[in-house]
C-alpha cells in the first residue's frame, strides 16, 4: 500500500506543525518512556505527537530529495524511524523508535485512501512537493541536513520505481554520499533505468575508478542509454575506429540522442565522403532536426565552399528551420549583397523572429555602419520587439547624440523597461564619464533595476564609499538579485565581518541558490582562512553542491582529501573509509 501524507503534525491539541524537540524535551521523553508501562508508553507517543512528527519530517526529506511517487507505508515508517532516531540521538533499535515505526504503520493503515495524519486531506496529485507546506521555515532549517544511513537504506529497500531510485541517488551523489548514490543507482539500473547505469559510470569515472567506469558504460550502453552509446562512440573515434564510432553513434541516435546524427555527419565529412554526410544530415532533417544540415553547412563554409554552404542552409530552411535565415543573411552580407541579407532578415521578421534582423544590425554596427544599423534596429522596434530601446540608445550615444540616447532610455522606463537606462549608465561609466553614469544608475535604481543597484554599489566601492556600496548591494539583494547576495557577502567578509557574510550566504542557499556559499568557501579556502573555507565547503556540500569541496580537495596536500573524492562522505559528514 502506498500513501501520500501531507506533513502536518504537532503536539496533542495543536494544529500547528511541530518544528522539532529541544534537547531537554528529547531527554525527558526518553527517560519517561523508558520508565513507563506499556499503556503509559502509548499515551506518551500520542501526547507528544511522535508518530505525526516523524512522518512529517520523513515526508519532507523524501520530497526535498527527489522522491515524487506515492510513498509506500513501509518506506514512510522506516525513514521516519531513522530520522527520529537521528534527532533523538538513540539507536534504531531503541524501543521508542520501534514503537514510533509501528505507530506510523498503524495510523497510516487505518486511514482511508492513505490519508495521514487524518486531520489533513490527501493531496490531489502525486506531484506534491514540500514547498507547498505552509511552514517554509522547517524546509530552510533542513537545507543542510543529510539523513542518516538508515534513511538511505530504507529508500533502497522500499522505493518502487526506477525514477525515484535514480532521483534519490542523484541527491546522494550531489551531497558526496557516494556509497549510497552507488547503491541507489544500482537498484535503479536493475529496475530498468539505463540512465542510472550512465550516472553510476560517470560517478565512478570521477572517483578515479577507470576500469569500473568502463564496465559500467558498457552496461549502460547495453541497457540502451543514448549518452553511454555516444560516449563509447567517442572513445572508438579517439582509438581510430571510425566505422565503429559511426555504428555506435547511429545506435545512440536510435536510442534518442539528438546530437548523435550530427556526429555521424561530421565523421563522413571528415572522411572525405560529402554525399554520405549530406544523406545523414538529411535523415536528421526529415526527422525534424535540421541541426546537422546547419553544422555541415558551417563546415563547408569554413572550408571555403560558400556555394555548398548556402545550398545546405537553404535545404535547412526548406525543412522549416527558420534559424537558417540568419546564416543565409550573414552569407549575403559578407558577400556584399546587403539587399539580399535584408531580404532574409525581413523573411524572419514576418515569421515572428526578430533576432535575425537584430543580429544583422549588430553585424553592421560592429562594422561601424551606424546609420545602417540604426535603420534595422528601428525596423525591428516597429515590428513590436520591446528590446530595441537599448540598441537605439546605444547608437545615439555612439554617434554623439547623448541627449537623444537619454531620451530613448527614459521613454523605455515609462514603458516599464529600465535596462536601457542601466546600460547607458554603464557605457558612460566605462568611458570615464562617472558623474553621468552615476546619475543614470540612480534613475534606474529608482525604477527598481537591481543590476543598476549592483553597478552603483560597485562604483561607490571603488570610490571608497563602503557604506554607500553596502546600501545598494543590500537593495539589490532585497530586490531578489542573486548576485547581490555575493556582492554583499564579499563586502562584509572584506570588512572583517565573516559572521554576517556567512549569514548572507546561508540565506541564499536556504532559498535555493548555493553559489554564494560556494564562492565564500573558495574565497576563504584559497585565502587566509583555509579551515573556514573547508568548513563552508562541507556545509554547502550538505546542501547539494559539491563544487567548492571538489575544488579545494583537488589542491589539498592531505592524502585524506584525495580519498574524499574517491569514497565520499558518510551521512554524518565524516570522510568515508574505502568501500570499493
């Protein structure tokens, strides 16, 4: 039986979700439970809401780590028990934990349609995600929490779909819990997921297990993984077996790799068989992918065969791929046929694709044909493209008409687009016209442009006005600009306030952006605080981002750190002993 519990739990008589138990509460409950009769123990479980609390956190962790299917009762009970044991710091075999596991099973089994807890209706869709839960604070608090071994083992035992096993394996891998990623990927592969074998092969290759990775790539290819087939084709090509590579790429294409026919096209062309290359490219186009035709046209163009290139671009266009219009326009422009280039650009414009004419305008602007570029930008704007205000403002600035440039940018603000004002400010600041640049930044800031807030903060920081810089970095952060988090964290770090820098980085990570914590870890680890950098690298790894830890480990002198990338971490964060 499967269930889809809404994680809502609390103490008896309370409808508010319980966020956890303090250390004192845990000790009190354990002591009281151990010194009570059977009847009293049942009363303690009900009074404290332990089964509801354990089921809640189990559901939250399963969902945030990627388990999307209805949750089997056995999985809920075992993960709930493992998490509660970890929270209360007792063994999985403690009588309290076993009692909670039984209570979760009993309560779930008693509810119609698997509704548990009974006071909350079951979600209408199996796509429930814990972000739908009204108490986001619990999720943020669990951002850095890695469940114990018993949790991962329960998933491996009870998960019923290859998709869930693979998703949970990826969550384990993204936290460098490689032992459990290996276990879950294998279960997913045996349950029919060819891509799980591919994931495991890459994991082993990253860990330095070359032979093991090779065998797993073969296993993934045999199971039908298009990525694995293409990877093996690449290896065959490097070994000089071009025919073998072609065959594997063709198998990969049949298995669903959208890029494989492009590789076969390239191999035929490089082998001096242009007809074979065109046949394969046409096969892809007939299946709705004109990419190989365009790639082949580019190869011919680079080889100096412009006539053949144009013919292939036209064939791509005949299949309905309007992206070829830019290449045709570019060829005509380079050949000096400006009217022909504009004809293709207008054809794209009539199809609703203004990018071709805009790229042609940029092409002319880069060639210092500002009048010709401005004419095309105006045509794009007249066709309804809302993004040409910056282009026209920039052209006016370049031709020496700053008032005209500002007028266009200000008109854009009135239409709700403050980016042209910000870009114009950058142009002037980069041309050492700081006073005018700052004025334009301020106007863009007033219009709510968070990039202008960052730019103004950077300008003030360079001028030594750190208080002013901080003010605008904070405004950018509060406006939701993720890079503003890093600007502010870096400024506080450099100002000697590492605690606030870390708080800012944590805020971003808890909102789903781990980049700031990753950057701060490297900032410290490669600077004057290597221990602090390692601590943050481990923290952001627990949040699902291994980049900082991998980068620090690669340059570490301690051999334990080399093993870290091979064997990973235990759930509690300790370096794993060799296990393969």
